[in-house]
């Protein structure tokens, strides 16, 4: 446990902890927005398109190499 010698030390640590709490809260809100964006149907279509594109290239390469 930390020992404080002055009132200013206590106030400084309280201010630091309050700022850390605000930063953590903003990070949580940012993550929530990112998750919401990733679950949009538009993002799903982009993902499906990328998978189909990779699979198509794979099939094309197999046919060319036969």
C-alpha cells in the first residue's frame, strides 16, 4: 500500500486515476463502435467477396496446372 506524505500527492494520484478511467471508458466506446461496424451486412459482403475471390483463384490455378 502506498504511503502518502502530502495532500498534493493524493490529489495527483486521484487525478491520474480519473484520467485513466476516462481513457478506459473511451476505449470501450471505441471498441463497441468497431464491433458494430464489423457486424454490418456490408462488411459481411466484403468478407464473402474476399473468400470467393481467393477460392476462385485457387480453382483457376488448379485447372491451369493440370
